[in-house]
C-alpha cells in the first residue's frame, strides 16, 4: 500500500505557528485561541485573505513552516507507524500542498523531525486524489470533497480530526496516526 500523509494540520502545527506570527504583528488585536474554520478570514476578520497569505507565504514563511512545532505526539506516532509500514511492506508518502518557494522549509522541517517518508509529493490539495496513493490522511475539508468527487467515494480517505472539519461525515476519522494501522488492516481483510 502507498499511504499518503499530509503535513500541515496532520503532522505540523501550522495554525499554532500562524497564530504566533499574527500575535507578533498585531499585538493589540484579539486572536481566537482556536481556529474553527478552514478559511482564517472567518476567525480573524480584521485580516483579508491577501493579508493572511502575505504573512505566511511571504513575510514569515520560515517561522510558519520551518520553525513550526509538531502537533502533540505526532512525531512519535509517525515513528511507530513507520515501523508498522516497513513490517507490512507499505510505503509512507508525504503528500502536501506547498508553494514552490517554501517547499525547502517543509523538507527542512521533515528532516529536522526525522520524518523519513519513502517519498515526498508536492501537489495542490484539489489534485491529491490523482496521485499514485492508495490512502490519504488529511485534515482539509476541501481535499476530502475533491477526493470523493475524483475517486467516487471516501473509502480510502482518512480525516485527521480538527475543529474545522467536524462537519465532514467521513467513513474514517482519526485522532492518532496509530489508528491508521487498524483502519487499513481491517479494510485490507475485506
């Protein structure tokens, strides 16, 4: 099996790093503790979409992508998943949407945390479903919808739970990367 795993929102705390930048740049503004929407403009209405993109793509890409913290215990979960995948002869593929000039930050981040994927694919979210992967673990509501539209169902899409994707009624949802093992093993037996 080729198991695709997204980076931001699954492994890397993009939202936490972005909140840090916003707090630094706008110290007098109240920033919500948790982002509840996939579109930051809904939670931070005093910034436009263009302002938001400029902050994380241009001005502070190094902080938001290179220096971001991992999500909770995801690094250790990944290492355990990596051992399982090797034993089962599965490949772990990082499938992430990154702008070309910031891809170096993501590669650095993966290396810094010893996340040794078998392959890294940079692909826009709406086209991830077209890649040569059997499964995709992702947090994006848009990527979920595109997967279902492109592949005809959500059978091999695993939603990594977040506040902004709770309205997705998916077949598979996880809070820990370790849950992937049971889901894939059960589906493979069918």
